[in-house]
C-alpha cells in the first residue's frame, strides 16, 4: 500500500497564489504518474493536472496558464503551484498517484486539502 499526504491548502483572496504539496510513502512500486484532482462543492471530482514519471504534463483547460505542476521522482513528491486564483477554484484538492505493482496496481488518493478562494 502507498499513502499520500497532502499539505498547503488554505484560504486566499482572488488573484492570490497557493502551493500544494504531496508526498508518497516509500514504496518499491513504480509511480507512473502523479497529479491533482479537485471536487468543488456540490460537483464531481475533476482533473486539475497530472505529470508522468518522465515529465509529461496534462492540465485542465480551466487552469492552463495559471497552474504549474512539478515532480521529484527521487522523493516521490508532486507539487501544484496555483497562481491567479479565482473563486471557482474553490474545492477540495486531492493528490493522486497511479502505481504499477502487481495486485497493488491502480490509483491511490490522498485525504484531500481544502482550497478556498474568496472574491
């Protein structure tokens, strides 16, 4: 099993910035991709950004140009830098890791961290 621990959420005014971090527990499994998803109030969970082991990134259209994602493979960490935040970015943000490891293969999730953007 792999555990993901997030940090960095909070309350910020529109136009401000926040940085989310996520660390995966030590594992012998291959972490193929890591990323962030979010669940706004009353809505379904949605993709924010992902990054593969070799650095390929994917962003939701709504955050392109405002958010960046980075990863440290040696430390099994991923970070999401969020700039020019908008009230519609308010959500619970979840760290995700896709792991290959035999019967343990699959998606793993953090506990979530609240991001609130005030207008």
